[in-house]
């Protein structure tokens, strides 16, 4: 860990909605949501009414009757996000972009050219405002974790520099949900134990934390809460998973809804895997209920897969297992699939006809080879004639309301 705060975390404020307000000055100062049936992103004016991403459109309109929905200008998100990254690159080449609207930067080698890290951060913020027309909040600290938390606390349109002598004084009074990696489920578990602040998390014995959250997660979160983070800015970071989600509003969890939605998602995830000559061993399905509570189920296979039908079938089994564990939940608001533990898959490796436990999923079997040929035939038709040239009947006839691919791919951009 450096002795000086030289890691920056820059995060564009309410990025998607802010771009819409930039493109249409008539929306400035007004509550705006990107989306329609589902809120994909909300402006700060909308967030003040309780509107947030993933919320059904009807619920958002009830909370904020003057809410204005816009469809989204994805090429502009790409252009402006890239423009801000290039502004940061003028100060340092050591950039780790973790999404289209946020990035880490190590400026330790730039201070002799541009001044102290605080001045560099101020310069980035000013140029983003002047050249891109967008507000960016910046946290400056000795570690990535602390810099990211500082940028969240600085929002909207602010900057916080954490002095090395006051790191724990800054960190420990903050809500535990700001720790990188703590989501709603973990936050609820910690709340049940009376843990509401990062300081309380840091004071929890390591063994107790591991028993509550599992060894790996408990150890990691305990270290971060104690301000121990040795990660460096990784300029060559690559995505470790591929995922897609469909926000459904409020729908009954029928077989038709589940199967058509998961086929739609599997088609997009598997297609993106194959386009990158990749496959994955761990498949995760996520279900969000009407009260926005989320559960996940996952399975790790012995062989990496990229088949649309295989992925849809496995995800369907996972979703039904989760629903069976929550028999009182009959309404769902979101389904998601992700594939991780990725591996290169430039060609199909055939296997000897030996029976294995997960034989039906393995790509090198006779059935797996047939799926391989079918998937790549569909990929080629779409490449030549467009995505809509061929589709699965269950998807085409039901018209899934999903997060547009352009939006999701930009959000996941490295």
C-alpha cells in the first residue's frame, strides 16, 4: 500500500439519465427515467421520489407522477463514456475501467507533471464538465476500496480525498452497505446481527463473520472493513463473466413466463460467449420477487458450455429450485442468467462415449455436437442478415420485456 493517496475512482453521476438531460435540455432539472415498462436508470430528481433502477414503470409513476420516460441513446452513452475515459488517460495510462461510467486510475507516476492527486482529480472533474458536459464524482485514497467508497460518499458532483491518517475515522462510521461486495442479502444478514456500520463489521470476530457469510466472503469483507486492500489498478482487466437479465415488472411465475424468458436470456448470453470463442463452467440464475428481494442459485459443471439450449435448461432447473424453496412467492419481477469460470473455446473437442454424471450437458458428446452445429448455424444467419432474421418461437411469440442488449453491453464494458 502506497504512503500517499494516489488511486482515483471516478464515477459519472446518474450517467444514463444525465446523458439524456444533456441531449435534451428540456429534461434538465426534471425527474427522468430511462426505460419504459421497467426503469433502467433514473436521474437524481427522480431518485428523490424513491425511483430506482429495476423498478416497474407503473410503480415509478406512482411515486413520481411527473416522471418522464425516455428510450435511451446507446451510441451516445458509448461516445460520452469513452470521452471521459480519454480525459483521464491524458493524466495517466494506468486506468482500470470497470464499467462504461466508472474507472480506477493510478496517478502516482503523474504527480511530477500535473501536481498532487487532488489537483489531478479536480482537473478531471473540470474537464469532464467542460468538454463532455457531465458531472463526475471522484474519490482519492491509498486503496481501490477506499477510493470507490469515497466517490460514492462524494456524490453528487463532488470529490473526497482521504488522508492516510484519517482513513478509519472516515470509513468506520459509514453504512455497511458501502463495502464493495455487500449486496441486499448480505446486508440483511448483517443487520440481523446488529451490524449497521463498517466499523461494527470490522469489530466482528473473523470466525463469527466466516460462520455467518462463509469463509471466503467473510474473510474478504472483514479485511476490507479493516481497510486492508492490496489490489492494484489492473489495466488489462477482463470480464470474468457474461450475463443478461429481463426485468418483468410483476408477472406470475408460470412455466410459460419462466421458459420463454430464460430462453431469451440464454440466447443472448450464449451468443456473446460464442462470439468471443468462450464457454463457462458456472451457471448462475437470479430471481427477484415482487418485493424486490433477490435469490440466486448456481451450479458448476465439469465441462464449460456455450450452448443456448443447455444454458436455458440448466437455468430453468435453477429457477424452479429457487421457487420451490420459496413456495409463497408466486410473482416475479426479474430473471437473470450469468456464466462464469470462463475458458477459451475456439473449437469443439469431441469426447469418447463414456457415461459421466453430467453427460447431458457436456459439449463433446453426440448430442452436444448437434447443439454446437445448430447454434453456430443460427449465429451465421444472424451475422449475415441481422439478429431478427431467426429466433426461437417461444421467444418471438411472447415478446419478452428485457433490458436492451445495447444497454447491458455498455454497462458491462471493461
